[in-house]
C-alpha cells in the first residue's frame, strides 16, 4: 500500500522503520550481518577456525562502524570488545603458526 507523506508522519498505526534505508549505515549493517551469518555457517560446519575468526572480525568491524554512526554506546562497547578479542585471536594464530 502507498501512503501519503502526511499520513505516514502522523499515523501511529502504520509501521515505520526506526532506521533510514539506502544510507551507508544501512548497507554496512546488512553486509556485516551477512558476513556474521557466513561465519556461523563456517563455525557450525567445522570447515576452518581461522576463516570463522576472520569473518567474525569483519562482521563485528562493520557493526562497530554502524554503531559509531548511530552513536549507540551499547553496540560500540560490544563490537569494540568483540573486535579486540577476535583480532587478538587472529594475531595469536598468525605469530604462533
């Protein structure tokens, strides 16, 4: 259904997304989510622990970028710590191999 702009702005019954669409954060959010899902597939299949860690790192890095744009402190803290942990694991694998 198509709604008039005024109807959309004033209606409490029409569902409106809280985040804007087709902006840089929208694209990064969806790409990062797909990357994280791919990491979960790799993890559950047991293909490669290193690939899982790399994909997880880039997925969290994407979400960290989105969190900064949104100024969402909870997402910033979560993804900053996740990136640190994953990067530490990657560096450990790199230098102990």
